[in-house]
């Protein structure tokens, strides 16, 4: 086994947080990963990881080895990419993490088209709304929506993500249609878990800001479920257009207060900034940028006047 493989094995242990997780990510037996670490420590003549029954940490020598190993592995990957730059066929495994609702609704055609161009590339896709630590999990890139607080990651914007307030015609017929933000407080609101309607701001036609202070009657950690509840007439939801646009188009949901705007978000591709970006990762990100520049239907769909029209009955 080569020295680069030993170093890659060690880096994966350090980043994954243990031999067991590293073995899972490398697709190797735990005993193999452990033996490779022992061989590396023997060759270098220094202990790299201090282990106890409950926890472990990098030794001082281990931290120095980790930093140098990253540089060597990045240089090796960059050299290979430079030598093979004329070979456009991608190989290996591309590990991607993406939000559940967005992935289910919009990633299948992306993956299908990309793998047609690169049939020798394997894809591992993790669809979940939980936060994924790219370094610890060995994920190559993640798609994320909203503000990016992690400065250790690089990001490329892929598409705008706008929000809108929607409710079903049946709900509005029963509860009335709000004509200004203050009336939302009297309605049944649905909320994505982890966010607060108390911090929801709407900007009016004259650029005045309106804050919604109300307690949600239903919270859930999945946008598709909340959208389905809104379609069933349960209440009003602040939804990303990529979830609700088809129901708006079909008249199942009505956009409320269309003259007011909500803060716009964006879809990003994020990846570690401390690493050489593998050719397959760079190629996929470029493909995402090109794809979503032409396929952001949820943003291009404009509700008809009938869908935005306030129904009689006023506010309840």
C-alpha cells in the first residue's frame, strides 16, 4: 500500500472523528483502517492519535501530520487532474447532500442528465434537512438554501429561492382573505420547524416593513407536508416557491398579499475551502449553474390574476 493511501486513511480518521466512521466512508473494514493507521504511526515513529476508551484526539505530531497530509493529497489530486485534463470522463464517487424537499422535487432530472454524460461516475445522494458537516461525513458538496454562516466553506449561487404566503381557496372561503400583514395574526399559520414567524418580515409597495408576530398553530420539519396541509385547507403557510409553485399554477393554492415581498433566499452549492476541488466536483457544480440558469421554473411561474384575487368575505 502506498504512502498516499496511508495519509488518506489518516485524514479520513481525523475528519470523520474516529476509525469506525472512517471505515464506513472508505468502504473498508474497521480492522483495515486501524492497521493502516498503526502502519503510518510506525513508519513516522510517532503517535498521531491519542486514544482512550471514551474519546480520542490528535496529538501535536498528529496535527502537524494532518496539515501536511492535506497539502500532499491536494497536490496529488491536482497533479492527476492536470495530467488527465484531456480525459473528460469522470470516475469515482461523487457524494452530495441536499435538502429533502428540493432534492425530491428538482434533483432527479439533474442527476439523470449528468450521469448520462458521465456513466462511469457513481453518485451517493443524502437527502435530508439536517445540517451535514461536509468534513466529518466526507461529503464532496452540499446544496443549501438560505444564509451561509460557515466561513470554512466556499459557495456558488445556483438559483434564487423566493418565498410566498399561500392558502387554499377553501380555507380563504371559510376564514377570509387577509388584505394586509396585520390580519395574518388572526389566521391559522403553519410553520417550518426551526424558524420563527416572529422574525418574518414583509416589505410593502412603499418599502415599509411589516413584522409578523404570531404563534403558529402547526409546526413540521418538512415543507412538503406543510404545503399539503395548506392544500387541504388547514391554514396559511410561508412556503418556498419551489415547493408550492405547481399547486399555485393549478389553482390549489392562492398567493396572499402579492404586493408584499418576503426576504429572498438562494440555493448554493457549498464545498470545503481547505481542499483542492476534485475535477468531478468542479464539473458537477458548473453543470448545476448551467442547469438552474435554464430550469428554475418555480421562480418563472407567475400566478394568474384569478389566483391572486382576494375573495369576498374579508378577514375573519
